C-alpha cells in the first residue's frame, strides 16, 4: 500500500556536499575505488538556500550552486492495469 504523500519523500531542497580534492584510486585486490578523504561521505541538508549560504559563509566555504533537474511525474491509476489498450503484456 502506498501513502498519498504529494511530496517527494524526505528529500531536502538544498544539500551541501564537499568537492573531492584528490583523485580516487582503484584498489588492486577488489577493484573498488578508495580515497583517504573522509569528507566525501558528508552530506548536509538545509531547508532553504539562505540557510545553506549562511552556513557556508560562517565556515569559510565557497559555495557552488547547482540547480536540481526538474522531475517528471508519471501519473498512474490502478484501473490502468485492466485497460484494453494496454501497451505492456499481461503478467498473470
């Protein structure tokens, strides 16, 4: 069952991520990427752009603002599963 939440879940409108300073290197044994930077795992979320910019100014961080891409909603209804003009094959 799904809730009728009209938002996009618990996503924050503004997220601050650090920029990688050093190149990641491939681990020879497993092939994973590794790096000594622990700040790469840090993600700070803010409710407004002003709050994010205020945090950056107080901590001497030069902000780079990257706008989010617009999401397109795919409106669906339960009745579409039984439509005669259905484009997908029946799975049952």
